[in-house]
């Protein structure tokens, strides 16, 4: 395993006591060069993976929200403050995805270049979807706010992500949460106008790599060529994978399915395979009886073949909405929870979503 910068620095410091001044000066220059590689912090595992691909051969980024933690209600641990305090560059989606990171990033990473990716004009955006069954409207807009379509794809986007549901103790007593359900959707529409799960569109993944490479090249000119070459190689890899996934999912475009929470519309829209609803608005809050009933009705009405749960959350609520139906249950993971961190996680995560959809929907008629 290669030595980290602190080890190199400490080793060089010990050597300086034993060598001639000229050699000491050369060692100092070497240490200085290593110090110029920026300390990069990312918010979630998929962004960490993209940054790892861009920085390969130069350095290794850090990730704040690791393991099975969800970014929506994440509480930053005190031990992670040092990551932000020592950061030179911070890449995160924005407060639409992880509102709890906003103040820590502002207060602890004051000296860092902070890139809020959801604000980047190159990123394809989707409006949020409203309601349990996404019947309200479906808009996709570009950076100028006008309706747009992806190059090579005839899709149209939106989404929904707010504060309103999770787990369920059974429909009894859940009616107390009905008003909260409507308030949450209103809050969501008002404060989260765009779908924050931008990385699930592979075209956005490629754009994110370019943004990272440009940002790091400006911060670290000595390694600019490496960052940009790595981003180009990443784009080629994701482009090839995108074609494979498109071919795999094309036959499933008319299949009906329900997702746990509305995290996947960037992926759905890109591959023209749209969900019919989500079990929750926000996975951190209780689902109302009205919403559960609406999803159960949709499952029956459309003969929904699959309801997807997520590894970050309890599967009991999915079991409740599936009661009395012939729908199957499977898992979609938008974060690569069980995958090893590093440059391979992002393509493996995209491929995993495709495999899960195909496995569960492939048998449906």
C-alpha cells in the first residue's frame, strides 16, 4: 500500500536532521509537491466513486455519508468534522438531497472550494413528482428552466422528495398522519422543486466527472492532464455501459412497478421505464393511511408486477402495501450501499439497478 502524504511528510522530516542542506531542500520540495494534491471530500458514495475515478493515480477522496446511511435525514458525526475542516474541495449534490450538511459545509469548510452539483448548468434536471401515484404532472427542464429532452432519448422527467413517511405500524391510527402527508408534499413542492437524485442519470454522471476534473485541474494544475484524461476514460466506460443497459431495459418499457421512495426518476426517465408511484414521499416519516390505500389501489388497478424496497430502510411498509396483490418484491439501491467504495462503485451501482429491474419485471406480462 502506498504511503499517505502524512507518512511521507513525517518520514521526510526525520530525514532532514541527517542530510546535507542541498538534499534537505530537495526533500522539502518533494513534500511541498505532495501537499499540493487537494484534499477532496464528497457527500455520498456515488459521488465518491466518480471522484475516485477522476483522481485515480493522483489521490483518494473522502466520503461523509458511507455505509447504509440515507442522505435525507443524515446527522453528521463529530468525528467527520475534521474531514470538512481539512478539505480543499467539497463536492456535494446540495441541500435538496442532504439538508443537514448545509451548515456544516458552510461553517467547517470555509477555506474549501465547494461545488453544489445540482446547481451546475450542465446537469439535466427534473421537476419533482407529486402524489403517491405521480399523476399530477411530468416535466423535464434544462438549466434555463425550459422543457428539454436528453440527446438520444425521448424521455421526460420529474420527481418528489419531501418529508412525509416511512415504516408503518399498520393502517390503524395512521389516519392521524393524513394532514401531515399533505403538508409534507406541499413543503416538498415548495422547497425541493427539482429531483436531487441527479447521479442516477448516467449522462449526469459523465457531466459530474467533467465538473470534478475541471475543478481539480484549477486547484491542482500540476495534475490537470491526469484529471481530464481520467474523466474522459470514465465517460467512455459509462457510455458503453449506458448502451448495454438501454438494450437490457428496452423490452420492459411497458411494465408497471412501484418504488419505495421517488429516488429513481432520473434513471427511469433516461431509460424510458417509468414507475407508477412511490410508497413514501420521504423515507424518514410515517406513511399516511390515505397514501397506503392509494398505492394499494394503483397496484390492483394496473396489475403492478413489482414493488421495490431499499436496503437503507425497513421493508415492513412494502409488505403492507403489497397485501392482497400478486406483486413481487425486490430491492433497488440508489447509493451502492453494499458495494466497495472506489472508482468501480458507480458503474456497478447503475448495472445493479438494471439487473434488479430486469429480474423482477422480466417475468411480467
